[in-house]
DNA sequence: TGCCAGGCCGGGT
DNA sequence: ACCCGGCATGGC
C-alpha cells in the first residue's frame, strides 16, 4: 500500500484545507514565489505590500523599473539585489514570450512551460513548480525543504535525495490533480512549520508520528 | 544573541 | 555529478 495518499488524508483531516497560494492574482503568486526563496513568508508580505503601495505589481511596470529601485522596494524580503535581478529576468521572459500576459502563458502545456521557466536565471525546480501549480494551475508537485524534512523524519526517503527523486515518488503514488497537489504541498508546509522545525522539533505531537509503523511496516 | 526561513547560482573539485 | 560560499532581512 502506498503511503503518500495516507499521509495526505491524515494531514487534510488534521489541518483542513489551506487555501493556498496567499496572493490576489497569478502575477502576485509568481512574484511571491521568487521572493520567498529561502525566506520567511512574513518578510515577503512586507515586500509585496511595498510593491502594491507603489502600484508596481504588474509585468509592464516591473519590466520598466530599474533594478535598483525594485531592489529598494523588495528590501524586506532579503537578498534584495539578486531577487530584483531575478524578477527582472522573469519580466523579460514574460514580455518577450507572452506579451506580459499570464493568461497567454496558461494556454501552453506544462512540460513546455517548465522547460521555459527553468531556463530563466533565478528560477530553479521549486520556484518553477510553484509557479506552474499555484499561478498557472498545472499539476506540478512542489518539493521544498519541509517536504524533504517531513518525509526523511518518517523514514520514507533520505533527505539528501534529489529534487527529481522526491517529486517522482509523489508522481508515482498520486493521481495528478491540481487541487490535491495544491493542498498537499501547503499541508507539508503547515505540518513542517508546526512540528518539524530544525531547532524545535515536536515529533511526539506530530500527527504523522505513527504513520510509518502503522501503515508501512 | 545567534539561528533560521516555502532556493538558486557560479565556481571549484 | 556533487559540493560549497554567497546572497540579507526580520522574528524569536
């Protein structure tokens, strides 16, 4: 019996729907996906608020804006110089390939889009899959540090396995469903933040603490 | 106070 | 194909 469907049901029963991504538009989701790289979401919120206050949350505005000014607006998100450059790289791509129109992007197939995204400097596998799933509503399963930590803590897969190996594990055990992939990744973040932090792990109270012995031998 | 957060790149083995 | 230093703010 596969364990990943069981983990999903357990997490969903425990925490309920997470209703991700916290963002008002696909474009905001994409900006947030870049800004949250190795950064807490609370810091990203401040940066996005700055962009909104300056009415700068659009492809055209960000494409025209000098990198130094963009860096200043997103300062609270950390790594502001490199993230400003990365956002500009994405805007170049979006303007040149899709006329700055996310809806046009959505019409393309997931495989092509993933290849295109991974070619952009500053967009790696996790950011690409986050964009595909949460902005473009494609069935890409997002792997992040919490996912790897939770699975490795429960002896399901070694932490140092590659992104693609983790992703393949999910794809081999789950039906490819956008809504479920959306909730599942958000639930990993939820359980990870609550019980699987590096400094203060609360394994005894984790709702998954018996998942392996009970279902997997 | 030091450690960590929803990664990724570029240069070196 | 890995491995590692760098990137930077805000919260606890």
